[in-house]
C-alpha cells in the first residue's frame, strides 16, 4: 500500500510504484500475481524492490567493466532475465 501523499516534493512513492510496475511489464512475465505475492512478503515492498534494483544495477556496471576489459559476459543475460531477477524466476512458475 502506498501511503497518502503528504504534499511534499520529496514524496516519491508513486514514482517508485510506477517504476516497479513498468519493470514487471517490460519483463514479459505472463502473470504478475506471483511477482506481487513475492513482494507482498516484504515489510516495505517498494524498498525491497529498490534494494534489489540497486544491487542488479551494480552487477550490470561490473559486467560492463569486464566487457570493456575484454572478458566474456555470462550467457543468458537479457532485459527479461535481468528484470526477472528482481523477484526470482523460480517463484514465477
């Protein structure tokens, strides 16, 4: 649940919710219910999503640095697999 907007310019909850939903939409997941159920287990679902997204962005930055150094990327990484890692593919099936 998103808390009521307090009128302050620092309230970013709706933007974060939109980013969360957009990520789910772009991932191509056939059914959003398992994803929502996964995050419903968290005390603050949007904070959990932010943490996981930040972690994956850091991993992606490291992967790009390795590519720049001539190292081969791990197989099977795509936008869908990256987005799916935000909630764990095994929970979707």
